C-alpha cells in the first residue's frame, strides 16, 4: 500500500446540536479516485469540505504528507491561517455552484490564484491559465465574463482554475448537480480526462453511473459514518449492507 | 395677488450667494471624504469578531441613526467645547457633525455591500489558498463596491442637503448667506427661490456625475 497523501483520524463535525459526521477515519493515496455517495443530508459534502478546511473540524485530525495540520498548545488545537492556506493550495476544490469571480474574465479567474497566492508574474500566469483553459476546451472564451457562459462552461472554467494551482488532490463537490441535464456530459468528460492523467481525486456525486466508471474506490456515507467502502463493483453492483442496497434501489436503474 | 417680483436686489448681492454656494460645496466634499474614513473605520470595527471592537461601533451607529441631525450640530458646537474647554469654529463643528453622521451611515452602506456578497465567493477564494486579506482585497471588496455605489450616492445626497443645517451655527453656507441677503433686501420670495434653484442645480449636476461614476464602477454586471 502506498503512503497516504492525506489522512483523517477520528473526524467529527457538529453544527450546533446536529451531529453530522460521527467518527471517520480515512486516507487518500496518490492516484486514488474516490467517489463518495449517499443520500442528501448524509454529510458527504460536509466530509469533503472538512478536507480543505472549508468547514472547521469539531474533533479529529487531518494529516498531510505525514504532518498534522494545526498547532496544538495546552491541549487546544488552533488552525493558523497560513497553514490552512498552504493546505488549500495543495488540495483544490470544485464547487457545485462554480463560484467563479464575476468581476473577472475567464482568463483572470484562472490566473487569480497563480498571481495572488503563488505570487507568479502575470505573463507566466497567463501562459499557464491559457494552457489549462485549452485543456477544458475553452480557449475561445478566455476574454468572456463568466456570467455570459453556460453552466457547463462555467464549471469547466472552475476546473481549470483549480487545476492551475497544480493541486495534489482535487475535491469535487457535486460538480454536475446544478447543471441542466444536457450540460452534464461536457463536465464529466473533463473529469474523466483528469482520471486518465492519473490525478488524485475525490468526488461527491449523484451520478452513480459515472462514479462506477470513474472511481477506484466508492464510499457509501450514511448517518455520518462510512457505511460501506469498496471497489465500484463491490459497492455499486453487489452491496453487502441493506442500507446501501436500499439507497441504490431508490436510485432505480442506471446504466453502468 | 399683486406681488411684483424683483430679483434686482438679489442679483446685486449675488456674490454673497456665490460664496455660500462654494462654502456648501466645500463643506460637503470635506465631510464626505472624512465620512468615508469614519465609515471605513466603523465598518472594520463592526465586522470584527472581537466584541470590544464591534460593540462600540454598533452603538455609535445606532446612536446616529436614532437622533436628529440638528442635535449633532448643536452638540459639537455647544456641548463639546464644554468638555474640551475650547470653543470650536462653526466650520469645524459642522464638519464634525456631518462627517460622523455620514460615517455612521456609510459604515452601514459598506457593511451591506460586503455581507451581500454570496458565501460562494468567499469559499471560491479561500479554496484557492487566499488569505483573508487577499480575498477581501481581490474578491470581496471589488464586488461589494459596485453594490455600495447606489446607496453611497443616495447617502451623499442626504449629506449635501443636510449641510444647510450648518447655517444654524452661523457657518456661511448657501442658506446662511441667503438669510443675510434677505436681512438686507427684505425679499424672501426672491432670495429663497433663488437658493432653492441653486441647490437644485447643484444636486442635479452631482447626480449626473454620480451616474457616470456608477456606470464605470458597475461595468461588468
């Protein structure tokens, strides 16, 4: 087994009285593609969002490259901004709602992290941004405002923006859930292409058919714990747990 | 009604009104600029997670929102000197009243703009690894500014009109100068009609300029 890039130990997350994640241990190794499925409210997005500290942990530890994130002093763990920024540079995220910056052009959106976070010279950032946009098939839209693009195009820009930072892990939080059905394919094709490049990715999704082909590992999350973990064949075709079977039945027929 | 209009005596003293007109513009511009500074300080305090910063700012803002503007003028002119045991020039007292008033309202305008930016924008920037300072500077504030422009302009117009209260402190603004001209000419109808028109010209011109500025600042939308 390869050494994990990212490890999570004993993760709990509470929103007030609501105990969303109830003790999760988890690790990601280079090249793994992990699909996280589960009903709405199962905590799958929250779980993903803990990994780049979009959510603060209520309990638990996150380790990156064998180093624990956070600073412990007198039994209290604090998360200095500098550490979190460093984690987020290495763990990129693509959101359901794209979250492009509307006051910047497509090209500026993709350059932004390179210039502002990595402190790169504009010409160099521009070159990288153009390459990333070319990869997602949007070379012709570099000067457009995000508001003028379709949802599928916006999401591809968001992917290019995340890729520009050269993250070691990419998190996808339901990347196709807010898209019109006819636009889902173009985004999934881009994600598939990233899979072929051997990138390490985590995907929260309702597209079970896609998850089956995409993932090296599938996690079924229910009631804030990993209910079932295995290969796509194990979890999606021959689930052992009754809860997983019921979840898949409710999804009905989907094409593998 | 057989009143015979006669603008002659007013026109003869138009230089007095012109001085008042310029003083009104001067006090408005100075108070807007200082008000922006006060507003920025207040909004930074107000949005701070530290209670000892946010509470005083909130109280300050509420105080100004719930008291009549003329009371602020009187307070700075008649009350503050008692505390400091120095008398304040009417101009200084008026600028203090106007800039703290507008600062309190600007702070709310700024805050409204910043909190109106969707959570996704903060998250999108944070997920790239931006520090809080960088995301404010690069992502939040530029977008918030374009949303602040219309209420900011509206607030500044209020301030421009409120400058007339400076006349109660005997500051030589347009209204005060009009009172002087009236005292010399006994022509209230002509005098106050003239300055009403002068205020109108000032505000209409300012609103045209504001519209230009607004168009530039909100171009991407």
